[in-house]
């Protein structure tokens, strides 16, 4: 039986192997940086750093004449890195707008300002490490300004849209004939997944990783493993409890494949459901209810956070339940709410009697 700890360990092993494979494509000294940040970063963060650095060294050796002689770029040395200038990093950010990797020139990639900012952050951290340890003369990335990122409106479902979404999953109304055939088998699973998102604010990775053994109906809660590996209990209300109990009755009848016996949510192939499958089912139903909104599992999480804040007014509680380490991460979900309150305040003050 693959319990939560085994499932997490398996995913962690896979990610470690992935990181090691990417590191083999980087200059040897990069390993020092990744060993230094290992205690304070997640494996997924380090994988993203490695991808960013691989792209940066590819750019330098393929697009900048001063480094064109370094072939392959794994031969890059710290002495070579010391010759990188701020202008090279600015050129790299401009290059990221549209580019193709030499290994796959037929595939075009695109980065908006948020993607460029993340890659600049990687370079700042990377160069800062070697500068701090007196192995570089300076951190030239710190001289480059971050791209200006426009604040995007937080997309979430309104209360009436939530109700219509759940009604739609119950009835299957609006689905194609092909979708309705599958819906006959997945209806209770799908509505339970949506109610878990909307009723707890769970992350998609946490939802996919749920096991039957994580459930405790005596406290109306289940155990999840948060970013960084911490285990916490998320509590749910009576509506979610009712949906989970109804789904478990169906789940008992499914003979899961070996290694997936304890998985709570299963695919049609009797395996633990994947992130992609959950994303697709959310999109399938949500676009029928709100076609102009691009609703994802993360947007359902924002919907829950909004509802909780509207009910409690306690942003610290919302941050804790959602698992945000920084309350400022939570605040951005409620800019629209604050704006509504400011508008209401303006209407409340009368300067002249009617």
C-alpha cells in the first residue's frame, strides 16, 4: 500500500533525480550553489533555478560573442562568469521575450515580465552566492532592474457561480454526449473534488496526494503535506463531509491498481488521479458556468480564500488556512474586496441631506 509518506518520498526521489540530471548539463561550479541553498529551498525551487541557469549559459555561449568559444557551455568557469556584465543580463532578459533553444530550434518559447523577473531573481541569487564567498568580483545582476509587472485582477468565482457550478456537476447539464457517458461514472468523484477545493482551499498537489487513511470524520478533517514537508490538518464543513462520505461509498467498489489502494481520488484507469486530470475536470465544468473566466484549481483556492475573508475579516486566519508563510501573499487576494469597501464608505457619508 502506497501511503502518504511513501507517495511523498517517491515524488521527492523523482525530483532529486531530475535535478541531478539537469545539474550534469551545467558548469561544475554550479553544484556549490545548489548545495548551499538546499537547506532553505524546496526541491521544485531548485529544479526551476537549474532550468533558468541552463538557459542563461546557453544564451551566453550562443548569443554573446565574448563567450562563443566556450563549447560546450559546461566548460564555463568562474573566471568566465566574472566577465559577464550587466548589459549581458539585460540582453538575456530581452532575448527571453521570444527564443528557441539550440537543442529544439523548432519550438518557440515566450516569457512575459513575470517570467523574466523570476529568471532575474535566479541570477541575482546565483551571483550573490559567489560574490558573498569572494569567488566573483561583483554581483552584476543586482545592477539590473526588475521588469515592471502590472497587477492582474484576481480571478475567482462569485457565490452564485459556485452554486451553479455544483448544480451543473450534479446534473451534467451542458456536457456533450461523450462527456455525459464519462460523467455517469465520475459525477460523485468530480463534485467531491470541487467541494474539497471550494470548502478547504486545498492546493492541487495536496488534493491529488490525499489518501483514504488521511481522513478523520470524527474531527471533520484530513491530513495534508504542505510545501516544505510540514503536515497539517485541514478541516471541512458538513457539505464537504456529506460529499466525501457519498464518494467513499463509490470508492469502496473500485478495485484500485497495486500501489494506489489508499489513494482517495482515482482516475478512470484506477490509478491515483493526476494534476493534469484535475485541471482538466475543473476547466471542463467551469467554462460552462463562467466562459469568460479562466478558472483553474488555484482560482477555486482563491474563491475559498475570498469567501473565508468575507465571513471572518481575519486575514491572518486566511493566511494560516491557505498555508501562506507571508500574509502579504494573502493580501493580494482581497484587493477587490478592499476596493468594494472603499466604494461603500464613499456612499455612506452624506454631505447634504437629500
